[in-house]
C-alpha cells in the first residue's frame, strides 16, 4: 500500500466522521425546536387551567373580588398573548403568538361570563385581573378581564 492510498483513506474517514457529526448536530437542533414548541404549548395549557380555577375562586369571592394573573411565559418584542372570556359559549380562549409561532388553547368554564372581555399581554404589559362585578339590573355576578 502506497503513501497516496493512506492519504485517500484518511480523507474518506475524516469526511465520513464530519458528515456523521453534522447529521447529529442537525438532528439535535430540530429536536430542540420541537421541545421548545411542546414546552410553550404545555405552559399555555397549564395557564388556561389556572385561569379557569381563578375564575371559580373570584366568582366564589363575590362582587368586588379581584385576582391578579401574570403571563406564564416571558414575552419578547413582537410576542403577545390574548386572553378572552367568551360569554356566548362560556369559554376561556388563549391565543398566543410567541417566537413567530401561533398557539390556541380553549378551556370550558363552569362559571357563566354573561359578557365578552379580552386582555392582550405584551412584553411591557404582562399582568391582568380577573374581576367580579355585581350587575344590579340583572342581579347577576359578571366575571370579566381587566388590564
């Protein structure tokens, strides 16, 4: 075996190792992106359940009771989370745009809302209130979102 043959074999070996390493790095990057999406979705789902529980607590507290809630995810510039109470269907709807991806979580509420209300969370506005107001004309407690 000549000297040239060893050099070519060494180049092939280095090329194969490099291709294998690039494939592993590419796989790791794609798996990390998938894990980030799953993590954000899970945090929003947990937030919707916590918000549903906050609605029940606030409603049981009666008129004038308020609970403060904070964004579950640190928001960057351009990110936002829209929290809505749908009075027509008694649903909590969370629409989020985080890191260029869109998420939507819907949670049924055991408490009637009687009206629609919405707050938008941004990088500079990360908190809101779940408030209960007594409507004297209807004789009902209204649960709403307040900035």
